[in-house]
């Protein structure tokens, strides 16, 4: 089989490392890929948002199966275009990808079908949003309706902060057309959990849970990022909570999309808040999460490609999906200044980090330049280690990260720490 992976981040590298294990795979192309993916795939300089280029390449190179990593091409309808060209792929239709592409659509879906989430209001007018915020209880959460690279969310502790967020999104165009509509949500308290689920629209199989760390700095301080690390499974996500989420959230979401005439096929991501009143949905994504994927997939015991093919063929119920015991911790090494301004082009030394069997170094912002591996993005590498337990995985991940060097490298030093301490205390 000839495979094509669309995207060039850590998530796509993690997908590549799993997919290439299948003995049926002959060749893998990565569009555009990165400096690490180049070891096992032919990287092609076609952007993930170049839908015409992606479809043309797939047709010209006899691609048997395409796996779409990022949200933008899915929301733009790349899977519809590929399937219309008789190219099988993993990912939802444009209609189904609206579950991530429009936060107002997702919130209205949950309200209509009784799926637990935060109270909210949707605004197409800044003036109406300002009027609503004048009488709101704080804090509130302001969200750009469309995709914004994980950065279109502001937790406003005061009315002034809320007004500034709305002004930036709706009047100053901070996120382009994605911010022309905003959602104002009730602020939920609790513990977050991420759950990726494979679904073909009839069967839904949740993968193991993960705990993401969005803030740039230790102690969950600093700006929101695309994610600075993850721990899997999430210690807070108990068996009882998993059963409740399946009954109250996962299956109802799949059925709601079917009822709306937008059946979802692919990876449906559930961003959850585990509140004192039960689990509630913070957000949906229409694809594998990043960096959750880098923590979840190293624990996968069964064949990912066979599961993806089963999703595309509508026979997911026939394919086992199993995970090995243990834990995985992913630590992101980033460029200093991320998610703001940062410099790139610094040579990367991986040291001995890639030699340990339980360590995986996933490339995100890297490229090959004149025979050197150099930095090319904000999030540069995701270092994942697998251990018998969460503490062992965390220690191994940081030990491996300590062997990797490039100028202006930064990382959080507390990935998983709070949850691990909670679990160790037996709370």
C-alpha cells in the first residue's frame, strides 16, 4: 500500500511511526512532513491547506489510503475531495468537521441533544456581546467561533478582560474570519481530560485518556499554547467516569451527528472538564489531538492502520483496539518565546535520547538543512517515554529530554506532576 500523511507536526510523526509498522505498507509520503518524518517517509513540499495540491498528488502517485492530521484541511473538506477522486482516507467529511470548525454549531448540538456542557451564548455582533458581558458573572470564557490554532480562547476574570477579548476577536480581527462570531461560556472548574475516539458513525471506541498541559509555564501559568506535554492515561479519569462519559457524552454525540445528517467518521476528540457535577464537554476536535496523540499511541498494542481502514469501511466493530499496561509521558521542547515571537534555524543535537527502546522523539518544528537538523517552529520536539507507571514514564521522559540540545530550548518541568502526586496520595 502507498500511504499519504497530511501534516507536518508531532501528531503526524506519531501517526507515521504507528502506520509504518503494518507489513502491507510499501511507501509513505508526508505532505509536507518534517525533519524527523523524513527518516521513514518521502516529504513533499505541499502545504496541509493546499487541498488542490493534496488531491492532485494523491491521484498522480496512486495513493491507496490518506491520513489527515490537522484540522484546517478537514474543515475545508479535503476528505470529500479525496473520496470524490476515489482515494480512501481517514477523516470526517466537511459537514461533520463542523463539530470543530464552528464552536457555535457544537454548542447548539449539545444543547439540542442534552449533552452536558457549559452554559453559553453566541454573538455575531460585538455590541450585543458587550451588552451581555455587562451583566455576566465572572470569570467567563470567550471563544472565537472558528479554528484559531488552539489560541482563540480567553479566560476573562473581569469585565474589562472580556471586553478586550471580544474587541480583539470581533473588531480587530485577531483571528480573521474565525473571530467574526464569538461564544461566551460559563467558566467551569474541575480537572481536564482528553479522550480520542475512533468512530465509523455506528461504532465508537474510546482510546485511553490523556491529560494535556496547555499553558506555556510551570504551574499552569502563562499563555495558552498548542500543548506543552501530556500524560496518558489521565489519573483523574476513572473507570466510573469512563462509563459515564460513554453513556452521557460519547455515544450521544455520535448519534446526534447522525441525526443531523452529518455522520462522523474518523477520530473524534472529546475535551472534557471533570466537574463536581459530572463530566462536561469543553470542546470537540475532528482529529487526533496534539500532543495527546504522542502520549496515547506509544501504548497502542493493536495495528493502527487496520483500525483506520475499518473506520473508512464502516466495520470498526470487527477490529480489536487494545492498549498495553503502563503509562506514557510526553514533554514538549519548544523555542523560547513560544507561543509568541521566537527564533528558528538552530542546530539540534539529539544525543542518546533516541537509543532507549522506551523513548520516542517526535519531531514537530524541525527540518533538514544542508545535512543538519535545525529548528523551524515553536514546538520543536515531543519526547515521549513509556513506563510501568506514570512516575516512571515522567522521569524517563525528562531524562531523555535532558540529552537533547538546541539554542533557546525551553520546556515545562511539571508535565503530569500534579496528577501523579494526586494519584500517589490515593485521593
